[in-house]
């Protein structure tokens, strides 16, 4: 067949996890926790299944779960969300992003994407016949160069994608960024796609700048979230999207013929568990401790830290001690040192190599110790 994604191979997350498994390496590559999720939440799924919640639920998601998500959005971000018209439960955050792009994009449209970018964004744009307009985040700090954004807006600009906390760099957007974004899109037809799957993993006392805080943005935005990141259950593939009613109406036209509806028992369980505010309010502190622990351990290695302020990733540079490409080093570390990471060039369309690796620190302390122990002798 004629490939619709001829420049695309297998996602780096699968490649590195497979390599890790082959070599019995500690996997700090693909982002997922290695500690158990809440036992109570597991029991709630069990209870829901035994109580007969095993058939299709509402196409847009279990009504009670959507009601509670709307209440949470009001409490955390002061947003007035209509759960019937503005929330759809999706099989994961990546699916929500794909669906939002497919809902909006026409061939020839342009989408502003900041690089490094999560690896699904660009293929998802291209499969819709649209064109990614790439803007590098500004080093150090990986901040958005708003002047450059202004200069890249054209009559064809249909969307701007933002992601905070950011995968892979852990950078976070500030109030000033949101002000700039609002200014740029005001009076245009540009739609914002905001990937906020790490909303509850934000460190150093910084407040998450959700699009939900900004009514003028929300009316032109799709905001994507993930239960997997918040409740340590990435394998559940559960997330949701919030948007303006008119956008959500179109989003659901795409969703209904793709996934249609998501796992019922898990939605019943989440609807009950979500009332435990502490589970998500304590998450940033919990994960910050892991970041700090990992960072301290890494001081004994030759790697240079590029500080993360959110997500469960931290990037480290090695250009001062090796000329290898990041892919070469990532493979060598997996094979010879038994530790898998993600080469950050995988987050660039043209594979730009800054000699940086991404490490996932959502792991037990022993796992982090076991991983870093091996890196101490690296040269
Ligand atoms: N979001 C995860 C990461 O960045 C990976 C998800 C996936 O493997 N598709 O590591």
C-alpha cells in the first residue's frame, strides 16, 4: 500500500521498552510508574464489574464521572464546564489529541508545534493532510519564543499546540505565556490544543496554568487530560477531553465512529475515587520527592541535569563527555549498562540531536538506585 506515514517508523517508546526487555535493563525510558496504583481504586473496578457495569456506557462517557470532572475543573481552575456538552471520556490522552486534530484539520492547514514535541503530534497532523510549522523551544529553559510564533502565523494557521508540564523537557508555562497566547489568537480562527496530561505533576510550588483558567482561550480550545498519569495506571488507557460545546460536538462525531465508548467499570470506579481530592492534590509533592532523589543520585554520574519543573521526566545532557548520537548512547546504555532511556532527538521531526537523554523518575527508590549505580562508571 501507499504509506500514509512514510517517514514514520515504530514509536521510540516501544523501541526502547523492547530493547530494555531484551537486555533485562532497568527501564527509565517509556513513561510509566513501576510502583502499584491505589488498591482501593482496583477494588472499586472489581466491585463495579461484579455489580454488572460490563456493557457499553454512554458514548460521551459515564455521566457521573463527567459531572465530577466538571466539579473538579470548577474547584481547581474556576472553570464553568457543562459536563453534557463539554467533556468526553477517551481511551487515553493520545487518542484525545488525535481526535481533536482530526476533528479540526483540513488538508493544507498549518499547525504550530513546539519542538521537542511529544512524538505523536507531528504524525497526527500529517495523517490529516495538514502541515506542522515547527518552532524550537528556547534553550535553556525550553520556553516559547512568542515573537517567533507571531512571525509564523499565516492565513493557513489553524491550530497551536501547547503542552505543559512538557514532555520531554519538564518545562512549564507561566501566566505570561498564557497572556501572550491569548493575545495572539484573539480575533483569529486559530484553535488551541492543550496537552495537560501532567497537570498534577508540577513542582517547585508552581501553579499549573490550565487553559481551563482562561475563558477566552477555552472557547477555542481542546484540553486533553489523562487518568493514567494521575492514578498510576497508564495501562488503563483512560483520559478525557474538555472543550467549548461547539468544538465538542464535532469532536464527538469523530469519536463515535472510532472508539464509541470507553471501559465502563473503570469509569464507575473513577467516578467514586475522584472524590478523594488528596489523591491528586498530593501527587506533585510525591513526584517532586522522586525527582529530587533521582537528581541527587545523578550528581554522581557525568550527566548534566536540565532541570524539570513538571511531568515525570528529567532530561540530561552528555555532549561534554561523548560524541555519540543520542540514539547510539541510549542503545549502548541499554545493552552495556542495563539502563534504558529515551533519546530526545525522537521528539524532533528532523531528528535534531542536542545530545540529551530523557529519564523517567516515576519509579521506586530502589529502581532509581539500581539504574544510576550503573551510570556512575560511565565514560
Ligand atoms: N507518554 C509516555 C512517554 O512519554 C509514553 C506513551 C506511549 O508509549 N505511547 O513516555
